C-alpha cells in the first residue's frame, strides 16, 4: 500500500514539473515585417519629345506643364479620344492654317474638358502627332507615359524667335506694321498677352475672341 502511494506521489511530481516548464516557456519574439519597397514612379514609360523638330507643339506642351500646371503624364485611352476631343475643343473655333492642339492630348485619360488648347501651325502639329502616334503604337491602353519636353529654340521661316524679339526692340513700329506668326513669337518677343488694340494683336491669335490674345 505504501509502495503504491509512493508511486502515485512520484507520478504527480513529474506532471507538476512538466506543466511548470510549459507555463514558463518564453514566447517567441515577433518577426519584423519586411521593409516596404521604394515608392514606384507614377508612370510606366518615359518619352523624350523632339522639341527642335516640332517647336510650336513643344512650346505648347512645355507651357501647359510648366506654367499651367498640367500633368506631364498621359495615360493612354484611345477609346476615349473622340469624346475627350469634343469636350476640350467645345467653343474654340477652328482657324485656317492652324490646328487646335490639346494638352493633355485627346488620347490621354487626363484629357478632355479643361485641357489646355492652343492654335499651332498645322504642319508642326500634325508632324508632332504622327511622331507621337508612331512611338506609342505598341503600348496598350492604360500605359502611363511621362512626356519629357525641353523648352525649344523656336524658329519661324528664315528667322529665329530671338531675332524677332531683337527687331521689336530696335524700332518702335506702328500698330499696323507689327505682326506675329503665332503666339510662340509673341511670347518670344516678351509681349504676351496682347490686348485688342495693342501692336501685333490679331483675331487669329485670340482663340476665344475675348479681346486678349496669347494668354499665358
């Protein structure tokens, strides 16, 4: 009987010893979360626009981004281009010899109502459009394209914008003798904006017919 009791007592001691170990075991340390990856850029592709080849279009894009606060990223949305074009050009009448250039472009999801619109020489603008279309033709809708546009060294015909500005400084011509090929030339001469009655003002430069041409 005593031997039996001793056996029970020994068994109970073992259970208490084992249980005590399990209660006092250390809790494993928490594994730190992996470090977050660096923030991804807000675009998928970078496109360097040839400012010297299409200077008027380049200046418009440059001004819209740098001065107007427009996005430099175009998210390709070809299906929405027609609707965007209608909304961005609403109320802006066409002019002979010029295209109504939009930034962001109609093919960008960022385009549409509120886009920056300027009258651009048709040959410059259509050449630029063909260049962009060719470069982006293999990218699917949804691709985010960041446009890198340097301020162009503009040329018009056989003279530079700098020479046009110099001509304006060398003489004080009458209102009827001053003319500008486009708003890029006005800006280069440091005369923008032009108000109706100012030397060089013309209806072709005043896209919305409010009496103020080449608004910046």
